C-alpha cells in the first residue's frame, strides 16, 4: 500500500439524510461486506444509536476499491451527528483529506450540516457534494443543488445524484473519492505522529484506540506514548479496520488503524491526543487537542435508596467506555446519596440515563439540569458553580457569569417570526439573518447556554413544525443576574428541586413549578404548602389540601382481610415516594422541572 | 340449606381451639329472617349440643318487609335478643334505587313491631352519601331514625364496589358519585346528630346508646376469634382465616358430598397485628397498646414515634399509656392513619 493510493474521507450529513444507508452501499459495492453479512445501518452498532438514528460514537472502516485497474485503499471515517459531540466530529474531520457532503434532496441543508461543513472547509478538506434520496417523490434536486452551490461554490456538475436506498450513484461517489480527494501527505521515515480520533471500549481487550498516522511508521510491539497524557504503552496489537479488525505488523503514514495496548480505562485515551514513539518522539503534538468539558450538570440518584452502591458500580463501568462522563458523589436531603454528573449535552445525559436503565437495569431520578456558572467573588476569585447548592451567599460575590453560545438556526422563511420570538424569550440576541434561498433562512443569536440545554430544541421543532435545525458553539461567559430558586414543602427546602435561574424568569419559573408540583403531589393527611423562594422571599405558593375523608366502608369479620390488603397496597405505593419533612413526594415530582411548558 | 348449615356446625365443632366458648351468635349476611323459626331453632340447638355456650347476645338480621309480630315473638322465645333491621333509608325513591323490597312505611312499622315484641336491643342500618342535590333528605332520614330511637344505628357511606351494577352505571355516566366534601358533611352531620341524641360513635360506622353496643361486632374489632357458618362465611381462629364458597348451591352440594374444604389464608403475626390496628382504631376504646406489647412484643408508640407526634400535633389522635384513639378529626381519616401505623416486619 502506498500513500498515493490511499484516500481518507468522512461523511457530513444531517440526521435522517441517509448517511448510514449510503455508507452501507459503499461497503457492499467494494465487497468490504458481503450482502449476507450486511446488517442495515452497519456503522451504527449500538441499539441506542440505531433507534435514535444518530451515530453517537465514530468508527472507521477500510475499503479496497479497484479504480481503472488499480487497487485503492479508502478509509471511511464516521462522524457523530449531534452538537453534543462536536469536538469529536472536529477530530474525525481532522483525520481526513476529503468529505462527502450528503444532503437530502427533499430537505435541503440543515444547521448542523453547515457547521460541520465549515469545520471541514476550515481543515482544507475536499468536499464532494452528494444529493441523496433523489428517488423520493418529494425530491427537488434543482433547488437543493442551488443551495449547495451557494454554500460551497462548486459547479453544478460536481454534485453527484444518489440514492442509498436504490443504490444509485454509488460508483460515481467512489470514483469521485479517488479522483478528487488528495492522497495523504506525510513522511514514512519521520518520527511517528498519529492522532487519536476515536476509541472503543472492549471489556476483554481493553480500550481500542483508533488513529490516523500523519508521519512515521508504527510497528507491532513498539514502545509508544500519548503526548498529552504522557502515558507510555506497548503496541501489543495494531491493525486496520475492515468489517472486523485485521491485525498488521506495521502501519505507515497516511493510514488509519487501531491499537490495543491493554488500556483499561477510557479516560486515558483522549480524542485528539498524539501517539508517538518513546524513543525518537515527534517534536510537536498534533494541533487542536482539547480536554472535553462537560456542558450540562445534573444529579443522578437511584430510585431505590438502597441501590446507591449498585449505581456507583454501574457509573464506574459506564465511565470505562465513556470518558466524557464525569461524576462525583453528591448528597441530597430529599433523594439521599447520588452523583453530580457532567454531560456533553442533554442528548448525552439522556443516553447515559438510558444506558443505565438498559445495560445495568438501574432506574434513576435525574435532577434539574444546569450549566456551569461561575461567581466572581468579592475577593476577585472565581468560584465554579455546578449545582444550585454551590451557589454562594449573595453578599459574598460581585456577580454570576454564565456561558453563552452562538446559536445558528436554519428554518423556512415562514417560521422566522416565531423562531425570533422564541429566541428572545430565551434571552437571545439576534446577530444575523441570511436568506440561503428565498425559502430558507439562517438566523444567528447569542444566547445563554442554560436556555438552550433545557427544552429549547423541542420548542424550536414545535414552532417550526419540524422545519428548523440548530447548531451552537460556546463563545464565552457573560455576567447575568442569576438567582437560586428554592422549592419548599411545608417550609422544608427540597434541595433536589432547587435551580439556578435568571432573575427575570424566576417568578414565572417558581409559579409554574409550584403549579406542576400541585398536580403531582397527592393529597395527604395534612395540608401541604408548596412554595418557591429566592433566599427568604417567597415568590409563589400553591396548596395541596388535606385529604378530608377516607372511604370508610363497614368492617366486620368478612371485610378485615380485604381491607388490610388494600391498605397494605396503598402503603407499598407510598414507599416509592420520598419523604421530605412530613410530605411524601412521588418520584415524578423531581422530574417536574423537565416538564414545565 | 338448613341441613347443610347444621352439618357444617357439627363438622366445625373443634375449629376454635384457642377460645372455644361461644358468647354471641349472629344470623346475618342477607335475609336470615326468611328462615323458618323451626330452622332457627334447630340451628341454635345444634350449637348448644356441640359447643360450649355462654350466650351474651344473639342477633338476627331482618328485612322490614318480612317482619310480623308473630314471627318476632317466636324469635324472641328462641333466645334471639337483638334485631338488626336493614332500613337503609326512609325515602321511597332512595329505596327503589337500592332495589329494596320494603317501603318507608314498612320500615317504620318494623321498628315499632320489634319494640312492641319487647326487643330491647335493636339496630337499624342507614345509608348516606347518595348524590342528592342537598342534605335535606339525609337530614330527614336521620331525624326519622332518631325519632323512633332504635338504640343502635349502623350507618354506612354508599361505596361503589367493583363489578357491581353501580360500578357499571358510574362508568357509563348513568350514576354520578357524590363529591368527597358533600359526603364528608353528611358524615359530620351523622356524628353530630347522633351525639345530640345520646348516641356514642363507638365505631366508625356504629352508633349506640351506652349499653346497647353490639357485643358480637365489637369482638371483630378487638381481634377475637369467630366462626362463620354457611356460604361465603369467614372465620378466624386467632391464627388463620378461612372462608367457604360464596355460591349457595355449590355450598349445599359440597356439604352434601361431605366436602367441608375452605379457602384458607394463613396470617403471619404481623398481619394479625396490622388487622388489629386497623379494626381497633375504628373503635371508641381504641388500640390497646399493652395488648400489642404483650402479644406482639412491639412498643407501637416508640416504633412510630415521629408519625404519632405528628398526628398528635394535628389533633388526629390521642395517646395515653394504654390506648391510642382517634379524635373526631382523625376518624375521617381512619384508613390513612391505620395504614401509616402498619408495621412492616415483626
């Protein structure tokens, strides 16, 4: 294999634009997999990914393609399609020389696609535009082609028409990959410089590191080190990724491969890190490395308080293969022992919650998600706030800062009004408005991240009837008037329901939360006062009236047993509730915040 | 049926090992007043023959429409000293709704006849919680009842049991259940009016002039053992509970075939304790804390310290060294309080 006959490329596509099906067709066409081996959406091999239609973790696969009598090696590097994983996307893109831009011929380009496209253009990738699903009755290749031309400045002839479902245009795509994407550059004899762009946790073999070699050569058995973590390993096994792993003795510059070196903990493998030799290391690390930081924080508690240790064990196992999940123990008066967790975003949070349920059979309560605030203290120092309980006394700080993002939204022209209104409600400031076509508009806002992570995307989808896509990137922290809003039940603060909210929204928030809780907290023997408070100031109140009367039927010899069983059953139902002072609170109440509309 | 009842009485003569003495007899569960006096006599004789008996009370349930003065006098001569008359209401349309065969006039007469026949212990059943537009009907019913002064009133709130016609009507919207507050006001009125007339609410649903309480029913609430004879009868021997088949024909057939098998339910000590708490709480004498301590080894007040303090604070219960009792306020929530006081493990 020579570098001249190698092509490294990725696929940029919006969810549902048919990336997985198209990738399957490429693998079939090049006989990388036989039809018999073919599973639908082969690249997405986690259940969860398949159901959500999102590639959560990226993988790579190598194909051999005979082009004009010569065999080429094509490395397809898969990329995650959700904004929660944008750093990983950027590293996958950095491992390629070219990208297929796949656009649904009936839908047009979406915000996430554009942001990934810009990442690719920024890395000087050759872009091959592909209009997919041209077989669909709703396809409008002419209009969508115009959009693509506007966006990347290509010629109309450069756009390939394809249908993953029907297998149309597959050969054109493969030929274009060979013809248009440049061969990798690099020196085989230089010191080893390879970039980690992914890792896969294998419970038997340890972490499998997926990398792209930019310079040098790696051999089986080499002593290697990861530049950013400084850790050294033996390259026990190296190889290329076909449909299965294919071990090799040596891999050289330009190629993509995997490495197994007995790494037990996912945390040691950081996407973007550089692999080099212990002896004769490369002079510089590959640019662009970042430590992935959690953006959303929430408490996770076992529904059954006795299952704390089980939850800990499950979280530890999850962390083995998901290094981006961070957590530390946290105690709540209402919920007992649990964990404060940091997630890449709301999707990541949902995935963790689902994996805990599916893979570990743990039912958990997740508390109000929050972003990371920081307080500028009177002494000039910053204090990080990951949870409402971290919020310092208002006398002790000058102000609170919250993370802001630049949010890009692409929607149909008719929804511009409602979208702008929604963004304003979410404390956004409009920065730009561009008509991509006469029908499609790109809007840019500066917005607090806290407003985005919550229910923003759902609302956006609703007001635009699904015709809006969203992307965002952090642009730094700004001072905001944030307050801690507490909820009290009969005077007792329910710590698990506290939230950090903007002062202007605190009243509305408090009112709606009290109303929601009133629906969820069942009537009990005593009256229950539900109050929302900022500090000592009560800003909202609802009352759950006391039960007035049981159904007190007769109770003679034949009734006793039935009656006892009925009351036992009622009592058992109450056991699933959490006790806050003298109030029994059902599990759903702790999630109430997520359901405010 | 009488033969089957007699056969079962004989068969179960050793069923109550712990406390075999028969102190009360209760002919209940529907329309025992339909039994001939001959049949009642034979049943009573069989009991006297096979069981140790020291009778303190012998009750018969009667429907107003099959009471005659002659019959009443015969009952009396057989040793029946207490009558429980299922009046339910003094309103014709309510009676019709409940599908009762008797009329309001018959009800009044039945009580009068019973009093004339010399029954000193009389009880009438009254139903409330009917979704009337106001409380007038209930107030009238209660006033009528207190005017004839039976000495004992059992009063139940209309409840919609699953798989009944009423449940179906409720589902289809033909019947609308009364609101909780409305029913609560009726119960409140019941308690006040009976109290004014000198009745004591000695159990949630039972009101009596002191000395006229039902001894038989009170034993259920004290956790004593009892033996039920006949279809769908429940028994409790202090450890286990059993019941017979509920279908009359099936019952008779199996007894004829010599099959006395029953549906048995084994009660753990904790079940017996919780049942005792549940039933005794409903009474005016309350839950006997010493009994719980000596029979179950549990110091209930200590065990449920914070709950009891809270209930006391809300004025729902009274506790002294011997008993735990519900206050007037607590009685409305007897079930909630009982279930909160339930012990999980012994």
